[in-house]
């Protein structure tokens, strides 16, 4: 079994069974992205679960996103940017309002889970043979679908690092670190 296959299997075991569907790719560029995304999701969920509920409103400075707002910012990106891959918006969800919608820990975790599942379904439904399709983006006039997934992986990593710092500033050790300080 290749290292990639073992990593994909581990990601499938770490996530809830509902997160892995019959159409989850096991090879190709989408599968490689999903391994990265599934790992980030697992860490976000573990970190959100480890954060005390009363710390969801904590922020390192005025005018900086709170713990809940960062988690919900990630959820907002997942919900909204899945449309770039052709996903329909979630009925009744105001994506622009998610980031400041709640500080309730259970609701924050629910949004994280649902938004990652929504983005995962968009990746699964996107054609494997179309990584070069281009669309308009923030910076360069156009990017490919593959480049877009690199952006999402980078965005997830950036805010995961931020949340690790927030957690440690609040005395929470990331659960996957094995208790190492």
C-alpha cells in the first residue's frame, strides 16, 4: 500500500463515516486535495471541541477575529467558495452572515462540519478530467480549478495555525500533538 493510500485510509478512518461517500475519489488531483482537506477538518474539529465554550468570544486584540469568528470564517469560505466548483448554495443559508452569527460552541462546530462536507461534495462532483478549467479570481485574472484547491488548502492551513496560536494563548494544547508543549 502506498503512502498516499495509507494517508487516505487514515483520513477516512478519522472522519465520520458520512464524510466519505461512494463518489470520494481515491486517486488523482481531487483525491490528493481531499487528503489535505480532511486532515485540516479533523484538526479544526478537534481544536474547536477542545476550546472551552467561554473562550469562543476571546480575541487577542480589539478588532481582531474572535475564536468563534475565525472558525466561522473558515466555514464561510467553505460554504461560499464551493460554488466555484459548481456547488449550489445551501438553501436558506446567508453565507455573508455566518462569521458573526453565533458564539455557541456547538453551533460553531456544526458549521465547521457542514461547511467541510459541502466543500467535499463539490470536490467529489467536480470532473477529474477538468483541472485546467479557468475562472476569474481575486488576484490574477483567472486561475485553474487545481490552483483554486491549492488556495483553499493554503487558506485552511493559515487559519489552522491562527487557531493553534489562539488555543495555546488560552492554555489549550492541540489534541493531536500528543500533549507535547
